């Protein structure tokens, strides 16, 4: 065997970085690896998938790191629950002849459907929530109600309410 044999020595010299050594050679190999991978069509697809994954993870991570404003939770309320009324100024309590006192507002379709479903499920009205409303016509609305019954049961149903002369009624 020849001392110049290529079996024991690379045919071309490896990338040499100062100071030479195994660590520099390993670093050069590691840095050149993505370029060698990008030389093939499959390698380009793998690199594109990895890059897309990194971008998506960074985007979702940023979204979870950005908290919602503090007032956002206070603005949400389920359908059928009354919003908190702001405090009335002291002069609003006085009644004059030109401005008669307002009567309490009639219950809406969500409240009527929730009360009907509570009676049907034999639970308290505060254990029933209306989740959504779908207006069918000017006088008819479908309301999705759910009740917190005994145990882990939570029966739900679409309830159709119609508006008549005396207000909303379940049909």
C-alpha cells in the first residue's frame, strides 16, 4: 500500500479554520450541513417545512405572550344576562310631570326562553343560560338554552319564542 493512498486521507482538504483542530472541523461541518441539504429537492422541502414550522411556533408564542386588555373580560356577557347599569346621577331620581318614571323593561326572548327551560328542567332560573339567538322573523326567534341540572348533566335545546301583543311567549 502506498503512503499517498486516498483511503486514509481525504481527496481534497477539509475546510480549515484558524485555529485548526477537531472542534473547528466539526463546527464547519455543522454550518455547511443546511447548504448540503438544500442541494437536493427533498432537502429543500424539508428545510421549507422546518422554516414554516419555526415561523408558526413563533407566531403562536407571540399571540399567547400578548395578554388581552383587562377590560375585554368585563365587556363579554352571555345572552340573556342583564348588563350592570351605571350609577345614576342624583338628579335622575326625581320625577317631574313632563318625564314620568319608566317601567321595568319587558323580558326579551332570551329571558323568556331561559325561564321556560328552567321550569321544564325543574331547576332554578339562575342555573339556565341562553347561549345564542337566531332571529327567524320580526316576531319569531330561536334561542339556544342550556341548564345546569343535577350532577354533570347539562341539557340544552333550541326554544322558539314568538312576540305577541303581550310580549314574548314560548310556542
